[in-house]
C-alpha cells in the first residue's frame, strides 16, 4: 500500500451526496501521509455512472496541481436522478503515487421544477376549527408494476408545514423538522430519500404525518399565524426502478386519503399535545382499513421555488439523561437535565388510558429554587401526552422543540414519590453538523466557557442561525449570525448550513439593497448597521474557512448591493449617519432604560460601512473584477478619511471614549497607522480604569480581545477573559451557566434576574470570544483561504494559563496547536495536514537552544526555514507533527504580533517615507482585513490586496538596506 492515502472524499461538502441539484458539483479530498512536508503535485479524478470505472464518464487524467479542495466537475452534463461514483488518485512532491481512493457517491436530484409529476395535496380540514393546529395523516397504498426486483427507489418530498414520511411502517430517515426553514416564498427545500429496502414486492403503503411548523404556525413576537400560507400541504414523488429496466412513479394526488393525527396541537414555540388514544395502529402499513378517512385535496402551490436539500438535516445528535429530581419549594416535580439543551424529552410511561402528563420546559430556577418561566414570554414550551393505556408507551414530540435545562412534570403516575429519572431522556436536536474543532486549557472555568459556546451553537443552529431557542423569537437575526460565524465555523462544519442561509439572505434582500433584521424575514423592518453587514461578512468568512469561491461569487452581487445601499443613505455618501440602528446592542454603557450602548450609532454604522466596503473590494479582487476592486477601494479610502475627520482627533484620540468605539477603530483599521498604537493604548487604559471589566455589547464584544491581542495588549485580553466578577465571561460560569447568556448579568449577584422581558440563557453572541481563544491563545490561524497556509502563533499572556490547545478539521485535514509551560520550559506542539504549510512563530525562543523532537531544529525533516527574530523564532514547516521544546526568554515577546510589527515599522520615519512613496494605500489603512493583518512577506508572496509584487520588492529592498529597520523587515 502506498504511503500516500486518500482518507476522506467529499462532494459538495458531503461524504455521501444523495440528492443534489448542483449541476457542476465540486470534489474535495483529504490525504494522509506518515512523512512530513507532503504537498500534492498532481491529481486525477474519475467519475462514472456505471458500477465500475472501466469507461468513466469523466476522467481528468493526471492534472499537475496542488489543489485538493472544491475541484469542479467539468465532464459531460450530469443527468437528473442519476447515481454516480467518483474516485481520486494523487501524487506528491516526493514522486509517490497513491492508490485510487475508495469510491465516493454522488446522486443528482430532480434538477428542474418540470420534473415534478406529484401534486401538492392538503388534508381535508372541514371538520376542524379554522384556527386549530392539529397534525394530519395522509396515506395511500400501491403495488409494484413489475415483478422484477426493485434495484432502487427514491422519494423526493417536501411540505408546506413540517412532515415525517413513512413507508411500510418505517420512518424513511432520522431527519427531523423537515423540510427545514427557508424563506418559503422564495425557496423551499425538498428531500431525497433512499427507500429501496423499505419496499415490498406485493403491497406497499406510504404515509405522511403533517404539522404546521414554521410555515403555518404562530411565529414572531406577536405569534402571528399563517406566515407563509393557510394550508398545510405535502408533495411526494416516489421513483421505483426494477432490475428489468422498468420504472414506475408513485405520486401525491387526490387519491390519497387523510385524517386527523393523534397530534391535537403543535407549534414551534408552544409545544405539542398528543392523544395516544387516537393512534390508528397500522396506518402506515398496507392492508389498513382507511374507509373512514377522507380524500385529500389537490392544492395549487408553486414548484418553481423548490430546491434540493442544501443544509445538513436536523437530527437527534445526543441523548442527555436527567441528573436529578427536584421537589421545588413551590411543590413542583422538576427534572434537572444538568445541561441547558435544545431538543425534546422522550418519555416512557405505563399508566391507565387517558392519563395526562404535562411537561413544561424552562432554562433556569429562580433564587428560591423554583422553576422559572418568566423569560419565555408567551412561548409555552409545553408538551402534553395522553396515554392510551396499553403497556409501556413511549413518546417524544414531533413538530416542535424546546430550550431547557429543567422540566416541570405534572400528572406522571407515582410522582408523589418523586420522578423515576430513567423514564425520561433529553434528545438534543440541531442541524447535524460535524464537530470540527475544540479548545482546551489549564483553567477549567475557561473549558466550561468553551463547552457553553459549543452548546450555544448546537441549540441555536436548528436549521437557521437563531438568536435564542426558547422564547417567542428563535429567529435568524442577521447581527447575531455575523458576530458568531467565525467561532461557529471553528467548532462545527457550517458550509452547507450557511450556504443555505445566505441564499435566503440574498433572496430576501430588499430591492434597494437593504438587508432584513432577520432571515427568513417574518418581522419586516429596515436595515441596521452590523446586522445587515452579515450579507458581506458571512460569505467572506465561509470563503476564509473553506476556500468556497463559488459561494463568494454567488453572493458577490448581494454583498455589493448592501454597500451601495449604505452609500445612498443620508446626504454624505462616506458616512452612515441616518436611519435606525441597533447600535452596540446591550452594551453596558447604555443609558438607563435603553438597550443601546453609549457608542454613537453613526460611528458604528460608518465603521461597519468601511469594513464591508473593504471586504467587497477584496472579494472583487479575488474574483478578478479589477474595476470593482478599484472603485470600492477608492470608496473605502473616502470612508476611512471621513471616519477620521468625524470621529478622531488629528493626534489619534477617538472622539468617543467608549471601549466599543476604540475596538472598532482598531479592528477595521480606521486610524491612521501611526496613530493606531495610541488608540490601542487608550483602549487598554479604558479597560484598566474599569478594573479589567468590559462595557461592550453585541458589536464591541466579539472584537474586543482581538483588538487588544493584535495591538500588543494580549495580557490585558487574557485578564478580561479570566474576569469572573460581573461583567465578564467567567461571571456566568461562576453562576453555573452551561450555555452563553444574552446579558452579562442575566442572573444578578443576588440571584435575581435581569428582567423577564428579554433574558435568554442561550444566546450565542458573547460566545464569539471562542474564535479569539483559538486564534490567539492556542495560536491556530489561517493565512490562505481554507487553511491551506496557516500561521501558528500561540500568545502566552499574563502567566494565567499553563497550557492551551486547539484543533480544527480544515478542508485539508486536522490542524492542531498546543502549548505547555513547565517551569522555565515551553513545549509547543503543532500538526499540519498534508498539502498545507505553516509559519510557526515561537515567542520567547532562541534558535540555538530550540529543539524539535529532541534535536536541534536545523535540518529537521519538514522544516524549510528557521530564523531568529526580535520576538523569538520563526519557522516555515510543511505537513506533519512537530514538538518544539525551548527555555523561554522574554515572555513579553508574547504580545509582539504581526500588527505591532507593521506599526512599528511604520513608526520609523525612513520606512514610512519609503512605504508612502511606493504604496501609499498601506497608510490609509486600506490594506488590512479583519481576519488578519498580512505581513509584508505574505503580501508579496500572495500578491494580496492588489499590491504589485514589484512595488513590494522595491519596498523590502530599500528597507533591508536601511539598518534601522532591518530587523523588522527581515521575514
Ligand atoms: C433581540 C434578539 C437578538 C438581537 C435583536 C436586536 O430581540 O434576541 O439577539 O439581535 O434583539
């Protein structure tokens, strides 16, 4: 077997891509090798529609290329409803050839709305109240047209509402809450299921349970019904292929029969009521007597907006057992799940028919120890089960989910003696994204914070990125998504999740380019700075994490339209100082009775205007649209200048003395570079004056630690992170939080609550600090999109931690970085996947005493360069695992980052003069992006930001000749 192994093969992010409408799917693979420094030199892909690769439909032949991510299919047009197999072979820089990979699976879906033969059908509702919200059953039986064995059977299905599909008594998949939530007016997903093994040769039955869900049920603050339509409906098309080549189709049409389901009521916020006495056993099997049922009706709904499933499905991903039973002072029987979770309770019960068991879900107990429902607002989160009285019954709700740690149980038999814990299980429900990263360190409280961040993501990624999962909201708030996306993508794979959501963002963009507050948009309203910017920041971040150029190109127009929208607001095209904004939402410097922090809305709006314009400019340049890049570059310069004129003094004082104003000025490179250190020092002072406490809200918090660490104040950032008194990240941890709270003091010191009104205990926004923990404390960072080039630069900071580590599953494989201090000795371990290179920066190291794998670094396999800098040692390494050990010198070198280096370089009058001459744009703050600040070397090597390599070479040459700045420039 070859030393080069293709480990994972994916198509459109999925290992088994069943049912896609993508015409030119993209292939990616991860390669393993025991050697170091392995780079792919060539690849070959084959795709076949047959069982073997004898006569492939597409064969790339050997392509000399190091690309292994998102290689686009370029063969003959793929056909709908067709199964393909593909495989990959690679060669590396050592001339080693891999074996062919195991075949990957790709199957196309319907491709076109014309392919639907099925009819939308709706159950007969004449016998129920017009405003009732029960679920329905729909069914039909069918025989097979041919006696030849079935070789494949696929269902394509969706619903206006939520549905579960059954064939011959079995649910066709583990997916929940299908078809998921999209901007239904514009786009609706349909699912593809392989049901080959569920069909019988003789009689068959297909059945659907259909509830209201997001489509028809009460949604939003006022709980308005019928957001998308009054009638629930399903659409089902089953294609059966036989060995003899014949094919038949079973469709939903007016021949289907329907009746009420045992679900008397269901609603996303309020819960479900299920009367098991109404179950009709065998309804999903053939030979069931449905003469009492009535005919379904055909409904005239569109097919044009149907798209094959884009997101990963929602599923049960974990089962949590209750940790204790509580009899509260108020006399309630309460289960404690030990974790604030999102999903549902599955209960088991043996009781006489008609016993009514009610579960009311809540997130916290109040200070007296009673279960607290106040923060749920009108959301009832109540599940009621009525027993049928036959043996042990099991039930979990179908078309709803709850956010909870505690469950008040009423009516459970024998509860006077307490609740039997083993009768209840918490099923955790969310979009089934792969876990792709984690962070750990020597402080258990920070580890709990990291756990809270991950649980916050799980609970709020139920098909749409939501603000919270419990009260009458659970909406796709654009601001929250934008704030958290970087952290989210480190922890879980969010490619398909955000691809789907961003298409909805684009679909719901207003005609004038404005972006709704929430997507899918069910509340209307104008556009707010830092919320609407999600339209730009999210596609850009996806591109950074996955190198997904296609999505970036797809969203580019929408990104531009957002910036163009801002430009025409008010009468100064370079400032955004008009309109409604959420401001620094929930900032602690807010005036009394206001949710908006003290930082002026127009400062925030203009800062984000600059940021989005910069990202649009960089996107234009990446997409090769030079004219746009030039125009948006010019616009950016004007915005930055206007920001300086309006909000900064010529000597670098930020006009508004809030933490958030300083943070944005630093993060978005708005200050004149020479003045940036002053802004950073002022921010640091503001924090020290506040005794190492933050005052920032939704806008400032996510960037706060980045702004400090990136400008020489990493120790301050670490101290902020470790702050366990209010307000600080560890305050909620000290209060026993298991998810991230909406407010820094959702529960106050005295145990009282912030308010009933707006107090979620599962709100991920402040969890955005997770990204900084990974990038800065563990030092695991991307340089080139998709982590093809990485930078490993752990910052040790403030002597408060003795070890930290993080891993992330990149498109190339697993990337790891960790450090451990033992006395005067530092150990840093790094793992880089095949086909990537890393710049490893070891602060406080000296070249002559640095060891890797117990030997001097010079000449170690995989390390291609090593040199000492003023802050430590800098290495370039290829793939492989490395362990560095050194006696560290000055740990204050810790705070000496890329950005300080660049700024210091510009402090040197000569250097500044040279740069000004060759590349004045560097001095307008127009060259940095939020993700990172490129060094001169990287700019030169990657040709980033429209900087001609010649100019940079000229700068570097001139600067290298000048001894005063030599040390800084040599990279
Ligand atoms: C609240 C939401 C959300 C926030 C908006 C402005 O209702 O919970 O987190 O983005 O307000």
